[in-house]
């Protein structure tokens, strides 16, 4: 039975609800023909039920659907009607545009008709206006032909106003013809006025002629129309240029043969002709006043006054450039003549103002600025002279001597004589210093010396380390920074000789003996060095400047207009010295010894300036302290620059030794020897080069500083070597002995108390005075070939501890000797001695 079959129900349940059968029997049931038939029957029945339900629902909603359909049809009809209405609106708009265009066209036609009517109404008046304007233009032409420019110009202005009144017919041919004729008449009046002007004032062949027909009235009559025609300024400008070309230039410019033209007035003519050798200022100003008087007399004020604006300006400019500027003297000897010239300028300005002319202010301004003009010219001349001195004075040098007298003690006398009383180690007491007063690396000046005396001392080791011996001694301490000495020498301990305390005096000396042996005596020190001719030339130039300033400030020039410039002359020495410092480095650089010559010249000039200022009276306004200081600093910088350059060369040469590593193996051995030889040769070459230029003390100091730089590098390189074999030690010692050979450059003869070289004393090695680390260098060379016992002896009994620190010696011992109990004991002993002090 179909109703008993569960499969159709399960399928309908799935279709309607999406539910799967719960029974496995239903899910696994087989579908045979009877089952499928039952399923088809069930589905057909379910479909019929659904259709029945739909019909039932459709019957209930049919009235609503019919109403919606009717409303849709009504809406469609409304849309069709709106579309027809829109088409009608567009058509009506197009029709409106056509109507509007027709209206505008008709309006234009109406306006044209109105204008035509108005023109017809005013045509009679316009034709009468045109006839009147044309008649006025005809009268202008008639007046111009008759020569009455004033009436012609007035009628032309009337005609132009009448023509401008024809505004309504501006576009007509009649209006254009009237304007063209008026313009033609105006141009004709300009040509007529110009011709009459040129006829009234004729300038030709260096001659100015005011013709008989050109009376003051007729010139006045020409000037007014020219102003109305806007050509008056051009005529005046041309007249001024013609006067300058044909009259002023020939009179104020001398020809190649040194002659000028002369002025000659005949009636209403001014002639500039002929040749005269009179180039005096008096004659020139007389001729210029003659020209001004002639023009002011013959020309009406309406012409001469505006003419003066350009003519007097051109006259003043040419006068200043060609006559007044060259008239400014360089010194006060030419001042009387210059004062007369200034008076002539004032008189010419008075002549210009007498006629009411313009331009006198420029002339008076030049007179008032004469002190400034003179000072400017003097300043330019001074600066040019200094530049020429630097260029020319460098071609020749001369030797100058500095002589200084000072008091020296008995100990210094014995040291200089070399009579140490039989004690060989007491000859150097001249460099001893008291421990309580001494500064590190310094030796005080000898008793009785002044600060200025120390500058020339060839015996003061500390001063020579700071600056060359003939430098000035009144510098402030902070100026030493400009010397540029190497830092490697700054902190070196003083040499053993310079550090010894002074020998105690014998306590048994009685007062009588002291009276017989004076504690001090006078000694004269001399030194020579080379300078160029520049210092003498500069000081002579400056002295002339100050002499002129003193002359101007005197009663002779009390009323002179240049007198106010006297005080400003005292500023010129500063400018002159500044230009010297600015140009010297470039010019001196052409010489190998340029910086050293700058040093000598600048110091010599500073010394001369200081001496010159000290000779001035207390009331003098000369102040050269700042300039002297600037020169001394300039000298120091030049010296420091040269020394820095040479130190760099020395260090570069020693760099070729490559730190003295493998000093016994080729090619390092050859390179080390070459580096040492080149360094020694360089020092000797500099000695030869500088010896003719520097003083002996400055020469030794400079070479000592360079030698100190070389020895300092060698010492540092050797201490950095580490292990040093026996063969290397011998080779290093030989290389250092080659450097030691330069001590012959520092061998100096002992001077007698009168400053002259002793004839009996032998040369003494002064190297350790000028080279602070010289003794350390010698001890290092000694250590390289010494035994442990020798090194301990030098440390304990000698003066090795004065030059080396304990650790330095221990590091050298470690590099020179193999590790052993003896080496350790020696190092411990040295360290104990270094820590406890000697």
C-alpha cells in the first residue's frame, strides 16, 4: 500500500523541511518500482495541494492587483503629456531668441538714425568750427613767416585747443587733416626758433658771437617760444656743450708742447685762440672770470641762469680734474702756492654768485674739503712710496751693528775670560742661576741688566731659546706664543751645566778685598746682522711726514685751510707700516733668506721707531707703541714661520731612516746613513745661508733649535726600538756621532770683558747652551756602548739622572741587555735611586 510505504513520506519531509529520515531502515530502503510509483503519486498529490493553496490566495489579492495596474497606466499617460509640454517649451524658447535678435537689430538702427539726425542738426556748427580752426592755423603760418614766434606760438596753441574741441568728428578726415597741419606748423616753428637761436648765439671756430640782431629782448623773445615748444632745454644743453668744446677745453687743456689758448673779448664776441705758455693758475682764473662776465652781460637772465646749471658744473669738473687735483702739493713746501690757488677758487665762486648763477657751491665745497683732499693724496703717495721701497730696497743689503753696554758680575767676568781659578768645571758659571729664583728651563739675566739690555745678550741661553738675541726685550709674556717653537723642547729639563747651583763664595773675603775687587764692571756687547735698505727708507719717510705735521701745526700755517689736516698726518705712519707688513711677505719670498730678512728688517725698524719716539718731546702727538709692537710680532711670525718650515724639513729627512729599525741590514742601513747625512748637510747649509744675515747669537739659537728638533726625533726613535742588538748599538752610535759632528758650528771664542774676542782663549763647545737636549743625546750615545756597570756609575756618580728618568734608563737597559739577575738588580737599583732622588 502506498500509505504504508515510509519512503514517500521521508522524501516529502526532506523537500518541505530539509530533514533526513531518522530510521536506518528508511534510509537504506531499496527503491523498487512500487516504491517509485508510490513516491510519484505522493509528489503529484503534494503538487496539487500547493496549486490549490495558490489559487485560494490569488482570489483574495486580485482587487489590489487590478488597482495597481490601473494606476500604472495612468502614470504612463502623464509621462507622455509632460514630454509633449517640454517640446512646446523648447519651441517657444527658440522663437523668443529670434524675436530678441530682431529687437536688438532694430535698436541699433534706431541709434544710427538718432546719430544721423544729430549730425545733421550739428553739421553746420561743426563745419563752422573746422573753418575757424583752419583759419587760425593759417594765421599761425602768417605770423611764423613774419618772424613773430611768440604770436605764432600763441595762435598755434589756440588752434590746437580748437582742434581738440572737435571730439565728435575725431574719426573724420577733416579732423586728421587739421591735426597733421598743426603738427607740421609746430615742427616748422621749432626749426625757425632753432635757426634764430643759432643766429643769435653763434659758436664756431672757438668763437662765441652774440649778433647785433640778437639783443637781450630778441633773445628773450626766442627763449619763451623755445620753452613753449619744449626745445629750450635742448638748446641750452647744446650751447653748454659747444662752450665746453670750443672755449673751455682749449683754454684748460694744455697741448703737447705745453701751451694753452687765451681768451679775448671784442664787443659782443669772445674768442679763444692763439697759443700761450702761461700755465699759471692766476691767468686761468682771470680768463674764466672773463668768460663768465661776458656771458652774464650779453645773455639775458632767462638764458644765462639756466645755462649756468650745466656750464658751471662742466667748468668745475674740468677744473678739479685737470688743474686743482694736480695743484695739491705732496709736502708743505708747496703749501703757499696752494693757498693762493684756493683763494682763486673762492674768488671764482664769488664771481659766479655775483651774477646769480648756480654751481658755486661745488667750488666752495672743494675748497672746504681741501684738507681731506690733500690728506688723501698724501696718504696715497705714502702708501705708494712704501710699496716702491719694499720692491727697490730689497735689492741691496747692509750690515748694521748693535752695541750694548751693561754691567756684569765678577762671576760672569771670570766665565767670559775663562779663568776659572784652576778649576776646569767652573768656566760655565755665567749660566748658573740661583735655585730659589730660577724657573724651569730659564736662566736669569746677569746682575745689573735691564730688560732692554737682555735682548742683545749672546750669553743668555734662556732668552735665546725664546727669541733671537737681537729681538726687543720689552715684550709681554704672552707674546712668546707667536714664536712657534716645537712642543718637543718645551718640557725638557735644563742642561746639567745650566742647572748647577752657583759656587759658594769664600767666607774669608774681607771688606778690604771686596773694595779692591768690585762686584760689577761695565761690559760692551756688540753684534752685527744684515738688513735691507727698507728700514732706513721707511723711517726717513715717516720722519718727513711728522716734520710736515709739526710744520702745519706751527704759527706759520695757523691761517692755512690745510692746517686741520696736521693732526691726521700722525695716522699716516700706522698706514705706512701696515702696507709694509702687507706687502713684505710676498716680496721677501723671492729670496731664500726672506723670512730672516723680514725678521731683521722688522726688528731694526721697530728699534728705530722706538728710539725716534723716545727722542720726541713729551707734548708730541706721535704714538708708535702699537706699531712697534705690531712690527715685533710681525718679525716673530716671520721667524716662527721659517723655523717651522725648517723643522718640518729636518723631520722629513729623518723619516727616511724609518725609525732606525734593522739599522745594520741593507737597504735599511744605507737609508739610515743617508737620512743622517742629509740632516747634517741641511744644518750646515742653513748655517752657511743664514750666517751673512743673522747675528751670531740669533744664528746659533736658530740652528740650536733645529738641532734640538733633530736630536729629539732621534732620541724618541731609539727609545722606541725595543730590543737593540750589539751590532745595532754600534751602528746607532756611529750615526749619532755623525750628528755630533755639527757641534763645530757652535764653537765660540771666549770674549774679553771689553767685548772683543780673546786672542788667547780657544773655541769652546756651546752646543748644550743652544740645544737643550744635547747632553741627553750625548748620554744616549754613551749608553748604547756602555756596560751595566758603566750605566750604573753614570746614574749614581755622574749626571745621567739629570737628563733621563729612571724608567727611560730601565727601558734602554731592557733593550740593550738580555734578561739576567744582574740586569734585574741594576734596574731595581736605578728605580730606587730615581724614586728617592739624589
